[in-house]
C-alpha cells in the first residue's frame, strides 16, 4: 500500500476506460475455472485440515472442537515421536547423500568422455518411472531367499538372516538407498545446467595462474554453484520429508514401525484407523516442518551465495 | 614427452569411460533384473542361488498377468486418469497464466501470491478433508473423484506464466488494436507460441499422474478405478508374492513412460534443468 491511495477505500487512481474494464472482466473469466478448482479442492481442504486438527473428528462421529488437544497428544504420542525421528533421519541422510552424489556425477559427466550420453540417460531413467512399481523389483532384489542383491551381498559378508526389509536395523537403509537411486539423476541434471552456465574463461584464467583441479573447484565451481546448490538442497529436503511410495511397497512402515514416516503415519491414522482429526494434526505438523526448513535454508544460503 | 602424455590421456579416458559404464550398469541394474525376471520360468525365479539372466526364455509371466490381474482395466484407468488430468490441466493452467502474464486487472498481485503459497504447501495436508468432501459428493472410486481435484495446479500456472512473460507481445498488441477478443488472442496467437512450454509441462503432468501412488490409492477402492501403481502395490501386499507376473506387469507399466522419455529426452531434461520440477 502506498500513501497515494485515497483513504476513501480502494478507488483506483486512474479510472479505467471501457477497454481496461473489458480486460479485467476477461482476466477473471480466464481464471474462473482455475479459481473454482483451487478454491474447492485445494484451499478449502487445506483450511479444513487446520480446523479438523482442532477437533476429535472420526469417520462416524461428528467433529467436536477440542482446541489444542490433538497437538498436545502428538507431543506425548511415542508413535508420532517415532515417525518424526524416522522422517528427519530419512531426510538427514538421503538429502546430503543425493546432492553430493549428484554433484559428483555432474562433474564427471560434464567432461568429454566416451558413452557420456548413455551414462546420463541411465542415471536419469529412474526419475521418470514409477517409484511404487520399481520398489516391487527392489523388494524382490532384497528377498533373503531368492533376491539377487541380497545373495551378492551375502557373498561379500553382508548377511541378513530375516532379509533386509524385515531387519529392524537394515529396513531404513534399504528404503533410503531406493530413494537416493530414484532421485539422484534429477539433481544431477540440475547441477549439469549450473555447470554449463559457468563461463569457461574463468577456468582458463585459473589454469594460466597455475591453479590445480581442487583449487579450481573450490574457488570457481563450488561458489558459482551456490545458488544451484541452494535450490537443489531445498527441493531434495522437501521431497525427502514427504517420503511414502517405496516405504508403502517395501516395508509398509515396518518392521516395528522402524520406517514409518509422517506421511505413512498420516495414511495409517487417517485411512486405516479413521481418526481424521488426529491425522489432520499430523499432516499440519508436516506442513510446519517443511515451512521451517525452507525458511532456514533460504536464510542460510542467502548469506552465503556468491556472485562474480 | 608427447608419447607419455598421449598414453596417460588414453588411460585417463579409459578410466573415466569404465567408471561411467559401471555407474550406468548400477543404475540400470534393478530394471535389468525386472525385465530378465519377467522372462524367466517360475522354477528359475525361485531357485537358489539366484541368477541375473534367464536360462530358458518364456512368455508365461506376460500371459499370467492377465490371469491374475484385471490388467487391461488398470491400464485403461491409468490412461484415462493421467490423460484427462494432463489435457484439462494444460488448458486451465494456461488460461490462468495468460491472465497473469498478459492482462491488466486489480487483484493480480494477490492471485499470484496465492499461487506461490500453494506451490509450497505439500498436497498430503489436503488428503483427509478432500476424501471427506469427495465422499460427501459420492465421488469416491469414480473417475471424476480422481480427476477433478487435479484439474489445475499451482506449478503449471507458475511455469506457464514465467514462459509467457518471456515471449514478445507485439503480435498480441497488434491484434488487440484490430479489436480481436482476448479469447481469440489467447487461443490463436499465444497458445501456438507456447507449444514448447506446453509440451514440457504436459510431459511433467502425464508422468507425475501416471506414476502417482498415494492419491489413486486413497480415492479408488477396487480394481474398477485403481491405476497401475496402486493396483500393483496392493496386489503385492495382499497375495503370496508371485514375482514372475508382478515383474511382467511392472515392465508393461513402466514401458510407455520409458519409451516416451527416450523419444523426447532432450526437451524433458531441458525442462528439469530450467525449472526443477519432477
């Protein structure tokens, strides 16, 4: 709001001509279907979820306002604490590992080399296919009796009697590996775009000054990729906090809830136990988590980004 | 010494090529396993020790898919769901993007801020009230229930708005002076110019919905409306796992997307690189 707006309430400074009015009417007509869909099927449910999180709504009983009771219950619910820790653990491992691998792959595949196109395609293919479907093949690979990967791993001494997906300490690493495998190509492509936007003159100048590969990376590549890294880390963290598909297929949150993430728990409480109010509170906890992390990251990288 | 240098460079080239090949094979390994298993006879699948490649080649698993699953039904459901969402979403997204990028009206800033906010909110938070709403409408386990809530989305609007801002507006201004209606300008002038962006976005929409699990899982209740990912995930959970037919069904599910991707790889990868959406 600027001070030049008259206090008499929203009257436009310049009276729009009939052409302007026609354009405004056209604009709202163009947006009408979108506004209707977003309003009814996105914005309303979002606010409704917030409202429900303050009620004890279950599928066959009407909603009753209980204030902060659900959120208070969440804080003392070991199942929620477990899902929160699992979600953070999953995100804290898969985000940095995916981003670091993606950077390494991008650096490798940005140079001239034989088979470059084939390798890039192979790394990117998991991005475009269904995680739920390919997770079935991963479950099979890790089957303790007939799975090829678990057989190969047992040959090099990594044995799991009950199988990776039933082993409380190995189930989470298994779904993490699948998550990383699925998304690393996506971040690699974003890094490749960043690398290609760095002017080669900078590297030539550095080489003339006698800078080796590590100083060139440290002083040119890494700082100039800072914005790209910010974007990738944020996208990766937000995506990992919403992990669901491969967990649903491979472990269903088990064994002993060891791989139950917040989205998995929302699904269980909402659609298996039909405690809609409580499930809505869990999903709002996820919104909060994603929001806080995005803000922290933006603030952090804003301070550190460098432009030349 | 030039000879030494050349030998060194050749070794280096071979080394990077070998590293690249190893990476590619590791990434493709689960898919190779899936395809190889789908052609193995049952006794080979359950034998120990497991082998990667089939010794005898059979199509039994592909026939088995249709015996164990209503595969044609699931396939058609997925085509209808992903196809309808893609087509309708391109239309609605682009109409809104046109208004935001090209027309002058009060409240434009507020609409754009709303789009940005919706871009940040994870869709899972709407699941429970949305289920409730669709149940009230009698839309659970129907195509309209699956499709209508996805008819437009914040990312599509944002993506097309950015694209439209980047293309010149001389043609439109000339048409406007000639008294063409806004609809005519949108449909006849702007949309043809936006074809590359529409194709990229259409791909994203199609792929996202073809692959999605959580949404169809909740809104469909039986195989009459399940999509392939939901149908296969539930089949895996409910039965004694028969990996042969499951792998064959998985191959058939992934194949259209992979073929599609390989044909238009360049556009697709460029889209990811510039926007950062999967």
